[in-house]
C-alpha cells in the first residue's frame, strides 16, 4: 500500500512497484517481545514514543523493509488516525514523493 499525497488516501499496489517509504522505530517504553511486522499488534499505549525516517529513495516493499530494519525499525504502520496525521505532516507536500 502507499499513500498518494494528492488525495491522502491509501492505495493497493503490487509489491514489485517502487515507492518512497517511511520507517518507524520505538524509542521509549518499547515492548520487550516484538512481533513480526506482518502480525497485527494492538494499539500502542500512549506512553510509547516512535521515531520516523522518511526515504526519498524509491524501493520495492522487501528492500524498503530491509532498509528500515537496518535503521533499527520496520516499515511504518499506523495504529490510529492521530499517528497517521502526525507522520503525514512530516512528509513534504509535493506529488514528487508519493508514500
């Protein structure tokens, strides 16, 4: 999935397509038993804090995930609308970098 900045909606796309991406890692009050990124986790407690990294390098899904793991996180997944909007404000408002 990726978010098109022109409509701020998520779109299904083939995993082979290349897109810019957002990484996310926990930096405060992180869970001690982490689940694989493909498992849906319950909403994070409000006291947990995350750090985000925006990539301007276009990559396929699997290579984007590898880059995020190398950084110490995973591809971003948002637990609620509030987090999605928070990260959305970090993304440059241009069609040049769809996320």
